[in-house]
């Protein structure tokens, strides 16, 4: 059972890193000085879906970390 949780944790960690790297950069740069930073702040539907999938895999990683912490205690 512990090996299964380890495998799930490793897979979720790798997928989380990959999905986080797929996100578009949110840095405003010089646009943060004026009101131009609000001009491009809307999210597309694909980015919303990417956010949900990323949150899902990060949640699985956190859950498996807690499970392994309690099991190996």
C-alpha cells in the first residue's frame, strides 16, 4: 500500500510541475505602474480548465504527503 501511495505521489508531483510550467506568465512588468495591467487580466476557458487540473493534481500530492506522514509516523 505504501508503494502505491509513493507511485501516486511521484506521478502527481511530475504532472503538477509540468502543468505549472504550461501556465502563462502573470508578471505585469511595467504595465503594473499604470492601469494597463487590468487590460489583459481576463482568463480564457482553456486556462481555467488548466487551473482546475493543476489544482486537482496538487491536491492529490498534498493528500498523499499527509497520508505518508501519518502512515510512516
